[in-house]
C-alpha cells in the first residue's frame, strides 16, 4: 500500500473513531434524559451504561491501532 493510501486509511479510521465517540456520547445523554423523563427502571440505565462503555472501548481500540500504525510507519 502506498504511503498516501495508508494515510487516507488511517485518517478514515480516525474519523470513524471520532464520530463514534461523539455519537455514542450524544445518544447516551439523550437516552438518559428520556429514561429519567419516563421513569425507566435502573436496569435499563445500567444497560445503556454498558452499551456506551462497549462503544468507548471499541473506539479506544481503534485509536490504539492508529497510534501503533503511525508509530510503526515513523520507525526506520
């Protein structure tokens, strides 16, 4: 893969991770507000917390992959 192509692929990965973080946080906040308004049981709040945590862990894994790929590219 050429350098330009790999940079575009890493940029695409970074963009998807950033959008995922923003989207997960926005959805989490909105669903927490809806849950409070409609008095959802605490088990649903816990479920939302776990889904958000899973999404953030995925985003962290993608960011770690990007970091390692850029670090490996910079080494001689």
